[in-house]
C-alpha cells in the first residue's frame, strides 16, 4: 500500500491557484477564493493527508461489509474508545493542567452526542427555523485507558476522570517535540510515546509554530506507532479565538475513526459518506444556516459547514451525520477492533496436498487452518485475488500470532505467497521467516502445522486458497 500520496495542502494549493486564474468567475466568488487562500496560509486547519479515492473505497467496503455482519446489530450498543493524553512541554514550561485536560476530554465526549448543537450565542442558531440544529447521537464515548508501569493494560474501567488512578495521562518534557514540525518530530515523538494497540486513541498536545492546528492518521492504513492524533495545545476549550473550543481534537479524532474531510473529492467525487453534501473546497469562518454557500450547485444540499469534518471556525462546528456515525462504527469494527467482525475460532481443516475451499476476507479479518502432519517438510502457499495485502502466518503445533507482516517473506509479485518449512540438521525452521515466527520443529516431528491468514489494507481479498504440500 502506498504511503506516498500527495498531501492535501499541496493539492489544495494547486487547486486554488488554478481557480484564481480561470477567467469568467464572478467577482464575489473570486474574492471568496482569495480570502480563502489567505486564511489557509495563515492557519492550516488540518495537516492530515487526504486519503482520496483510497479512503472512499475503504469506507464503502467497510460500511458494506459491516451491514452484512451480525455486528451491525451492535450499532445500538455504545463503543468506548480508550484514550491516552500526551501533554508535551518545553523546559521551563509546564504540561497542560488537569483542569484543561478534563475539559478537553469532556468536550470530546460531548461532541459525539446529540447534545452537540449549534452555538446558542449565535443569533441564527436560536431562530425558529433552525432551533433544532443538533448532531447525531454517535454512541461513541471516550474514556481513559489504564496505564500501569508504562503499559496500557487493556482494562477499560478507568473512566473519564483525569485524576483517576492509572488514567493514561502522560506528561513529557521535550522542547523539540513540543515545538512541533510534523515532518521532523512526528516519528521520533510517537516512536517514544505511543501506547497500546489500534484501539487506543493516542492524542498528543503540542505547539505548531507554522500555524497548523493538527493532523491525524486514518484507521485503514497500517500506522504502527504513528497511529494517533496531534493537535495544538492552544486549541482546547477555553483557549478562545477562532479555534479555541476544542473542535480541532474532535475533527482529528473524526479522521482517526475513518472520516475524510467533507470536501474530499470535491464536486465530482465523494468523501465516501452518503449523507454529507458534496463540497468543492473547505469553508473558513462561519455563516448562518440559511446563507450557507453551495459550492457544488448541481448536487444536493448546501455546503455542510457545520460539520466537524469541514474547516469552519469552532463556533460553527457541531455536527456528525448519521452516515458519518455508521462509517465510524464500521471503521472501528474492521480496522481498530482488529478481529474483522467474524469469529476466527472456526478452524478449517487441511489435508496435505489438497487446496482449501476458497474464502473471502474482509479487511483485518482472520482465518485459521490446521494441517495434521508428522513432518515439518512442508510448503504452504496462499493464493487468490488479493486487491489489498493479505499476510500469511505459519507455526508448528500452535496457533500463530497475528503480527503485522508475513511470517515468511512473500514471493515477489503476483497474488501468491508461500512459506517453505524445511529441515536444517536436527533443527527445523521456517526458511526465510522473520525472527518472531522462528520456532523449531522439535525432534524432527510435529503433530500439526497451523496456517493463519489475515487481510490488511483497504480492500476485500477474494477467493483465497491455502495449499500445504510436502516439499518437492
Ligand atoms: Zn482534517
């Protein structure tokens, strides 16, 4: 999977430059775009790399798969996301206060509920016409992960109090990471500080001298320790100004749960979410409900400038849509919960030399095979229509661990990869396998070989067949 897509900022700048040179645009519109460009230059609302078509595909695949599973019934059950807050600070400075961190978590939780409504301080919000402007109840809540001895335990009973025992709040003095440049500081900071697995939301609070407000990773990429959101320490509730209510964190967490910007794809493509109106470009500022721009007049609906996934000022943002809720739930199930929604404990029996029946895998879904055999001299091969990455794990006499990356180096090219198990003196090791799966076949005999496969990447893998044969 490519991680080298052009940044959104680059695309955006090129797009706006092109727009401003097109003749025949009415004055108001052109003025709007010049205004717009200036805003972007002074403050970069979000440095998250736009996933483009890949993101749209990932959403469509996950939502469609989600609807087919019994787990879709669980949309009536709340999801609790474990959170770790990392507050960075420079020498002579101080971490964010407990009070600030508490109001930040409270705001995040509130934003994901139906009590997130338009700001009553705005005149248009309280008019008769728009009195009921509130968000969808997402049933997604955020509680602190439990941190003991520097390790996230997986226990989810810590709750939402910053001062609770073992609440995952980490205060780190590092001036370089605090004065933050994404290109320079992201990798070393996250390598050192990231906690937990894909389910744990790692949120870092830093200072952006370049005017950026934040950035995030998407769940459908394999981010490893880079997974998480980074937001300006001065964008939190009570900080004031256009971006000082805590909505940058909400926006970045939206990305972390799989939501693109509402304007992703512009007028002609899509953000993958069905009920967010197409939007040509991000909105800056805020304007009343009835005078919202409609930048894609040939498609339904005015621009969703109140949506958390636009670029509007904090005072304007209050909304996730029903479609965005479903997207986040599907993304959570398929990419963050990690078991792909289908039980992996149904083991498919293999026979030596006989191909398995073909199966399909959704992203992150696992399947386990068992080959009863007394010999280690076996080669197991996975083949099929793999649009995304599928990893192959092979282990003697025990269920393999599903780590990222194949247990054997895959054959280059094509849709086939294999793992050859072969004797080496008295020890038998999977040749070419990485260290984590290097387990010896004791005394030259085994009872069984287990083969696990797991879908990664963004696409469904179809017609996968596993064949284990005695070495030629
Ligand atoms: Zn963004």
